């Protein structure tokens, strides 16, 4: 079984400071992957699926989409094994 890590992400959502934790199998969480998880969290419902990056989106495209939708200043703390 793969080891699971808890990632704590601090970010701004529409200029409001927020934090979110995700349990993932990756020990390292690049900013664009964190942004993708935050986009899914805030906009992942069926009505907003057109705002989601496509599966083949480049990291900079994901970051730009997050910024356009009000997600910025993404900072991930080092992961802790669960």
C-alpha cells in the first residue's frame, strides 16, 4: 500500500486567506498540482466544469486559470506522513 501524506496548503481565495489540507500519495506537491486540487474543491461541480483545466493543460495554464478564478498565493507546507 502506498504511503499517504498530508499536505497543508495556504492560499488566497478572492483575497481571503484560507487553508486546506489534502491527503495524497505524493510526498511533494508542486504548486500547479495544489492549484488543480483547489480548483476542484471550489469549482469542481458539474455546473462549473467548463472552468476546469483540461487533462493536458500545462502547469502554467493551470496556475493562470486558478488566478483568473481568484485562487492565488498558493503555498504548500512540507508533507507529513499519515
